[in-house]
């Protein structure tokens, strides 16, 4: 965090005896930040400046032509300086050159007249001391705010949001993954449209970030994700009539970090539902309703595409954070998760970078999620065959147009001969082999690799399936019917 003092603090330092050219000041000019005082006698010092400086010059080798002075002032404005201090140094300069005074007034560059008895070193020292005092003052403010916020965090989300709002003299709100207010203090009952736009902009970004905007009524808005993950689903929004400075942003960062930790309570529905299920507190369907209230969900799954050092805690945290769900299961180097917001393409690419090949199912109601198991298995086979992530198409397709009861009846009838030979549906059985073989377009080598068996075993099993079905598996139409039958087959019952 960099510190600054307002130009007013320098101008009002009686020991410096600086004179302000009043006509060069625009509204708010004395509140502009000064981050350092710098001396330069160059005719074009702009390339050597960082911005927000109080630039000091004694006019050594100063330009005299009006057009050169004009160029000089515009260059300083382009470099972002806060003000120009001109040292009167008789006999070289008895007063500020008229051309410089006029150019500063014309373009609104604050001009300070430094009297002969005030050395530039005194100004440098005064600015340095004021900056040090400002840094200490701001650090004390952050420390006091941090202590108050930590105390509030022990009470929960709402007390923490309230304390943050009071520390910053602003309204504050914690927005959930659907931009709904999870906790707020003083926030408008109806959020302005600009808030939703700000949150959308923030969710579309990457890395540690924040976003700001200003409402037509002059309210400044600041939003950022809660920590420790910059991709967290919950966003913090604050608003007030004046902008947030660097110190206040540091306080916001502390609050966001604490909200991220206190926000672990977002897993409360999962905890409650699991407890109810273990204690048989109500039928399973009621527990499911409490865990996944309404709406439709997707299953996201991934299989390992390379040997990777498994760290279940780290993998679970990465997946639950990026997928915005606590419903994540890790097994055999892969994962399965239930989400209500489909992952973006860049997130699927990120999973590939993490060592997983991901797939995304179609939308399912909570009570029909078990039927997504077979769909995900097929999608994983497809993804392995293509070597890329696969997302189930939600457009009108045969697999989505056929009623589920008719699809199940069709699958039961078509696959009955295979079920008779493999009633328990053992892994690597006839139906699994047929499904993987079809997913790989009848390629023996790739099917054998996917199943981890010899290709002769695949040929033997496919021959068994062909004889049992009494079908010609070289026929494309037969393959198509079997593919849909395998996709529509009711999930295995464990009762």
C-alpha cells in the first residue's frame, strides 16, 4: 500500500511559506494526493516521473518562448504530477514567469510560488515527514479496524458485515452466488442495476481483483470476492457518497478475508442434511429436498488424464471453490460433483491443467440425479475418445425428447439378453464393454486400453453380446439403438 498526503497539507505548512496562485486551482485541487516531492530542472521531466509528485524547479535554463512553456506544462500534466512549485531565485527569476503562470492557469495545473528563503530541501523534508505520519496514522487505523472486525467475525456473517459498514461509514452487503443478499447492513432494499453489472464484471474476471463504479447520484461502489480464494462465489459490495482510498481498501481486504472464513457457514445445509440422514430424521427424499431446494442441477465429473500427486484435501478445496459447491466426491484419481451453475469453458480448461478430463451432464431435477450416473459414464467415455472435455448438449436431441418412462422401457427390453448374462452388472461386464466399444466407434485397441484388458478379451465379449442380442453390430442403426438403450438404462438399484 502506498501512502499520500493531500496537497493542502503542504500548502498549509506555515514553515514553508508557500504562496498559491489561486487562479491555477480547480475545484478539489488541494485534495489531490502528493506521494513525493521531486526537484528537476529538465525541460521535459515527464519520462522520469511516476505521477502524484509535487515537482519543484528553480527555472534553470527555463524556456522563454510561450509555445515551449505551453509544451512544458502539458508534459507535466501528461505525467500526472499533482502540482508545480516554482522557486523564486533572484537575480535569475524575480517572480514566476508570466508565460508559466498563464499556462498553469489555463490548463489547471496547481502552481505554488516558493520564496527565496525556503530551500527545496525543506519542502522535501516536510513532505517526507508528513508521509511518514500519514503512514503511521493509516496503519493504526487498519490495526484498529482489524481488531474490531476479528471480534465481530466471532459472532457470524451479519455482525461482521455490520462492523465493516460502520468502520467505513458505508452500506455493505454480502452477495451470494446468484447475487442474492446473504447479509447486509444499510444496503438499498432494491439494488441498482449498476450493482448487478458490477458483480457480473467481477465474476467474469480472474485472479485477485476488485471492481468499482459510480452511480448517477454520486454513490461510489466497491466490490471484491471474499477470500482466501479470489474465485469465491460470494462477493462483498460496499457503497457510499465518497470514494474509497487505499487505507480503506486495505480494511475492505481484511473484511473480505474474514468473511471468507466466516462464510464456511454456507456449508450448513449440507451439514444439516447429512446429520438428518445419519439419524434417520425423516425420509431420504425430504433430506434431499432440504439439501437441494428446487431448481435443476448438473453433474460434473472428471477422470485423471495423467499420473498426478493426489492431495484429497487440496483437490477437494480447489474443486469446491471453483465449482462453487461443497458436493464433491473424490475417487480413483477422478471426481464427481453436483452443481447448479455449469462451469465456464475456461474452468474446464483449468481442470485439464490440473490433470482431470472433465465432462458436464445435462440438467436434472434433484430427485432424478441418480439417472445422470449412466449419462456421465457415457460422457467420460466420449471425452476419453475425443481427448477433450465434453458438455452434454441441452438443445433438442433424441435423448432429451423421449419421455423418461418410454426410454427406460426401451432400454429394459433391448438389453434384457445382456442383463440375463450379467445380472449384477459387474464392472467390465458385457454392458460396460459394449458401451465403451460403441463410444470408441468399434475400435478394438482403444476399447481395450480404456477397459485395461487385452483386445482379444474385448473381441470375445463383443462376440458374446452380439450372439446374445441376435443383432449385427456392424449395422449402424443397430449400434445407434444400443447406444441409446445403454444411455437410457435405469441405474442399478442397491436395495
